[in-house]
C-alpha cells in the first residue's frame, strides 16, 4: 500500500497529550514521511510516530510475560531435554575436563570450559561429536 503524504494534510495519529488517536495536521515531511504534526485537539506539536501505535508492551506485564514465554519455548525445550539426559545418566559425576589431548569415547561425558557439560555421541578419528546444551559440536579429542 503506497500512501503519499504532504504538508498540510489531515492525518489520524496518536497524540501523547490527548492519550489517544486524534486528527492532526502534517507540518513537515521528511523522506516522504510526516515528521512533525500538530494535534487538532490540543494544538500541541509533536513528532509523528510511524508504525508504532500504542508502543507500550512493558506497561502490561501479563501480556509481555506470556509473549516472552512463547518466544523462548523452543530454546527451553532443548535445554530441558538436555537436562533430563544429564540427570538420567548422571553425566555430571563422571565428566572429565575437556582438553584436545584427552581422549574421549562414545558415551563419555566432558566438562567444557565454554560449552559446559556434554556427552560424546560419536568418535571419528581424532574428532568427537559432542552434545551440549547448545547443540552438537565437533571437537578434537586424543
Ligand atoms: Zn492532542
């Protein structure tokens, strides 16, 4: 949708002072977009807030908490899955600190300084595929 703006046109926009959408008159245009508006109701001059009507999600903690939960669900489930494997197999107890010179075999646990605890999934030559909380990483081993 292409909407052309021009100075002097009427425009419905949110007014901070009136706490709602009011009829404004466009005073200046920058790059084809209204920059300054004057409110037809309270006559205050303010900037046009394009594409952000009622930008106050932080004022509603319930709604924003729900939103955050949904956004993080995939990450949480991976972490939860990993934690369950970790707990079931008590990997933390048998984990050895990782170093490229230490040999790790399939099924063994390591404690990596950056990735945390991980379980060796596969060994191939001098490389191992290790499942960490963040996902699978390939590391040099032994
Ligand atoms: Zn106003």
